[in-house]
């Protein structure tokens, strides 16, 4: 009696046979890998989207170096990564199509989003070693967001990805992460986010409870100066964490220049071990949330406030941070808001006023002051 093959091998053999018969693009049956571009042996797909749309669906799409003018929509689990082997070395750059981007999604707050790479209602989507370049997006609607990458109610990993030039009348976002009913988890790590004109990495959900878990670690985020000739109607920020998200933001390097490095607006979680250069303010508390802002280094450029408190604090903890080089400005500006003793044990060096516009009786417990002109100044109108 002939020996039967194990049933687990049959699907792989059928796929391999189909590839041979039909002359399909390169298909490795073990992991269903498709190749985009002509740098590998065998057949290949011409575009990333055609590989994603193929049947059977790939688990991995390897992309040859080159430029790919397309707007991607991902609806199934997949890994998309640059192919680096032999002569296949160089950048994989995703650009807007020649006619520009179109609005292909709507966020939780009703704003149209023109996402260069849209990950829609799926899980386990990993993007690795790619450049997402927003040059030439040609969006006509002034109110639409331009996002380099938009995870909409989707889980996955973004690793060593560069987003750049997401600009559109101060509506450009490098990476937009939005939660939903599936309570997705997304990790963004070792990425370079720069030359956006609104927010570098934005987490949001319109729910009162958390519907998104985001890990943001070891990224470099550079917010350029605001565009000239425009009246700013929005608050620009390197990292922006809104209500409905739980974040762990650690060991990121942020250069915010004339705007906020990190904005906390009702999110929960921990923001720790980050270095924020410049920024006015380097960190801004827009709304209270169960979040700890701790052990960060805030390096100023002489003036302005390092931390601005824009709402009463009952849950946000601001502790063990090091604030330096604000000799013409403030360390923490309270704007007469109560803090319930949750702002403490911070170190101030080379600062004009360490704690400014505070309520009478605000504690300085655990704070350390070095080369500080004035430790505490109570608000005259509090």
C-alpha cells in the first residue's frame, strides 16, 4: 500500500504545484512569501498592493529596493519588509501615486484620513525597514489628515520604519494609531519620524475607556519649525497620547524645537526614560489621565516652559524628571491648576523659575534645585 503524506504537507504541495503550472510569482510554500520587484530570482510582483491582493494571501511580502508610488490598504495578517540579499541593497520608498493621495478612511472623530499605508481591522501586521514618504500628496481637502501609516482598529509591529514629509496645512501625521472594538495592541520601535507638520505619533480612540494599547520605544522624532505664513489652529506635538489609549512610551529621543515634545491628553500608562530637546513646552498636560510621566530628561534651549499643566491634575503623576537649560523660562508652569501632590521629586538645574504660577501651599517635596534663580512663584491670579 502506498505511504500517505502527512495531511499538513498537502496544502503546501498543492500551492507549489500551482506555482509551477501557472508560472506564478515567487512563492515559497513554507511561509507564503511573495517578492515585489526584480531583484530576486524567479517571477515577481510589480507593486506591493498586487502582492497583498494575490490568492493565496501571503504571510510575507519582501520588497526589492526602489520607489513604489502607491497607496496601500492592508486587511489581512502579513509582514512587509525590505528584501536585502546579494545585490538587493538600498531603500524601499513608498510614495504617493502620481495623481496624489485620496481620502481612504475616517477616524473616530469624523475626520477624513488620506493614509499612505492603511492597516484596516486586522491583526498581526508587521512593517519593517521601509520608508514612507509623503512628498507630492496633493490632498485637496484642507480638513483631511495625511498619515504616513494608519493602524485602524488593528494590531501589529512597526519596526525600523521611516516616515517623512507628511505635510498638509498642519494636518500631517507620521503614524496614527487608533483603537476600537478589538482592543488592538501596536508596537512602534526603532523608527525615524520627521518632517511632519502636525503630530509624529498619535494615539487616539473616542471611547472613554481604553481601546488601544501602544508601545512606543526607542524612536527618534523630530518636529520641524511651524510652516511660515500659516496661522496655527492646532496644537503640534512630537508624540500625542489621547483619551482611550494605554501607552508605554520609553527611551525615545524627541526634538520638538518650537512646539510640544509630548502631549498627554487623557491617556493612561507610563512615559519614562525619554529625552526631549527644546520644545515649548517639552511636555504638555492637556487633560488629566492615569499616566505617569517620570524619569525623563527635558533639555531646553534657554527659554520657555519645560512642562506646562493645562488642566487640574488628580491622576497624572509627574515625578523624578530632570529639567535643564531654561534659565530664561520655567521648569513647570502650573497655570494655577491643582496637582494634589502628584508633581514631586523632580530635579531643576539652570532654570529661571522652577515651579511657576502655583497655588498657595504647593509642596516642593523631594524636588532638587541647582543654579535656579527662583524655586517657587505663586500665581497672582490663582
